[in-house]
C-alpha cells in the first residue's frame, strides 16, 4: 500500500474552517449505516421513525461520551487545563465511548416509546457493523492505526504492507517505512462478519428461523470483539510472543461472553413472532 493512498488530517478549508478527513469518514459511516437500516426496516415492514429519533439523540450523546472516553484515557494531556477537554473541534474521541453514547440513545428511545430494546438492536446490527467497516477503512487511509513494522529490507514482492509517512510513524519506529496494515486486516474480516450477520437476518425474515430477540446483536458484537482480539497480535504494543495485551483481554473476554450469551438467547430468549 503506497503512500499515495494516504489522506491528510484536514480534507479541505471552507472559509477558514478546517474540514477534517476523519469527520468525513464518520459522516460516510453514518450515512451508509442509516441507508442500510432504512432498507432493512422497510423490508421488515417496521417503522423507521424510532431510528431517526435514535440518531437525533445518539449523535450528540456519541460525541459527548466519545470525548469523555478520550479525555479519561489521555487525562495527563489535559492536566494543564481541564477546559481543553471541552474543545471538541480539536479532535480526540474514543470509539468505545461513542458506542456507549449511541447505546444509551437506543435504550432511552426504546424505553420512552415502549419498544423492545433487543429487537431494535437486532434490526440495527447489520448497519452498526457496516459503519464499523467504514470507520476502519478510514483509519487505514488516515494512518491512524498501524501494526508491527516490516524489516527495512522488505523485498518488492507485492507484500501486503502499509507505507507510513515519516510524520505519522510512531516514536521509536522513525526508520521503519512499512507496517502491517492492521486496520485493513480488521476491515476485511469485518466485511466477512457483516455478510454473515446479513445472511442470518435474511434467514430470520424469509425462513422465520433464529428469530430470538437479542441473538443477532449479541452474535454480531461477539464476532467484532473476536476480530479485535485476533488482530491484537499485529499491533505495535503486542505480539504472540509477549502475551495478551489489555485490549486483547477485554476484547477476547467480551467475545466469549457475548457469543455464549447469544447462544443462551437462542435457547431461552423470547422468539420474535411479529
């Protein structure tokens, strides 16, 4: 993957206002996920209005919780003045915090409107995974996530590798040009997970099987967590030789819990007969 694929952090300037590339990626992810949700709900003869309400609440809550997660994780950077934590326009968001904000919106809207939260999450699962794929591809193009470096004498044999601009190479690896394209690995596996989940959704709708509320969401989330665990071996801070990282422990443990929970929902959960 040559350096020409790299997107700068600022995509454009409109009247002196910077338009950040990652913001465009997130917007594209939201649009793609929303379009798919509209199609899935239309095929399933379900009302789409609650999804609009979830988006109206989920976007601001996602921004707030995403910023809060980033500040807590990098609290030392804000020791000089906590007021900088509220400078949302400067960037710095946690994807996990943003997801928590979105799920709060799902729970709140379903609670207020008397909807089944599990059923809503099932309906949104393919869209959520598609959005994650878009975000991961954006991370690859923006060089926000990179894996372990390749040797300096890497042969020109079309090896799948990511060329990283000097300014974006991590500290201590300035002399390394090529890195494992970890974000691309994750995006490719997430695409497979997306089509697998989409297949289950089709089986639920057309063949009326596996229709237990919560199964699709828990199973899809378990797949994504398992992918994060597997790719953790390629990160700079962890390898198979040094053992599991903290992120792998959380994602691996989460994958096991979610997948077992999905099987329990399949066996004991309420079946959706609507």
